C-alpha cells in the first residue's frame, strides 16, 4: 500500500497570536482551506519525471535555485508550483519547489504573511506549538533544535510519520521566519521493510545536510507594515 503523506501544511501559522503586539494565546486554529495528501514516490509525477532520462534512469545532478529573497541548491531539478491558501487572515500564495529523487523528496516552500514575528521569545513559542501540533497529528518528534540562519532564528525537526507494516517515513524539516516570510525546507525519506545499507543511509544523510546547508536568505523580504 502506498504511503500518502501531507507535508505542505506541517505548520499552521497563527499570525494573529504571535504578531509583534500579541502574547501567547489559544491552540493552533485549523486552516480555512485544506489540501489533499501528497502522494510520495509517484513515478509519473512532475517532480519525478524532471529527473528521469528517456531510458528511465535517474539523472544525478545538483540544481541552483535563486528567487528573490533566497537561494538554495536542490538535488535534482525541482518543479515550481503556486497554490493560493486561506488561513483566515486572507489569501496567501504558497510557493513550492519539489524534486523527487531516489534519496528522498526535496522540498522548499514559502509564504509571505501579513505580520512580522521577530521577537525570539515569541518565535520559540511558535516553534514549540508547531512541534506539539505535529505530535497531536500522530507523528513522532525524534529530535528538534534551534538554528541560526544568517542571523534569523529557525528550528530543525526530525519527524517520524506513521505508516504500516511495510513502509514508514522520516522527515527532516527546517522552519525559519525571515521578516514576514516563512520558509519551510523538508526532505521526506521512505523506509521500507527491505534492507537499507549503512552506505545508502550515510549517502542520503549527506545529501540532506548539503541541501539544508545550501539555503540562505540572500536578500531580506519587505518589512513594510
């Protein structure tokens, strides 16, 4: 049975709660619009087909992506999509880059929010609640730590998602707020009941680290109120 995961809305941002003039408040609200789960490792998906040659072989390559306020290096060639979301404070475009590879699904997405969250105390409260919310959805948080990304406070998560007897998934995730822009980096790796060699695991972990380390907000988004 194929494992279906929903990662595009790992976090639900309660900006009215964590804005500059707000203290901590109630639990995270549900979004006004829900998205369908994203099928992982679908051979005919655009994110997979971009990295397969005419003979069905994987094309190993790194691709530099730079768009406005960030740069990153993807394993494979990512597909860019835009989806309008509604979180109760108005429509927001979620920009998504996704590359499907034998080492995992590499994803970066971002949204521009109506408020800045620059106070580190409030940011940590937000990240804590996101972690709690993920656990309430049935995920297991294997680890988390705060990280500094070019002077911006973010948090890394290692998440195990529920699966079945034949397949589970782990997600390496980074969330960082850059003024009004919220970035989410993710690498989804499937674990099957087939043997996974230490060599393959080591190689996969290196690709995840290279992907995360390559991210940089090269220019600040607008800070206008």
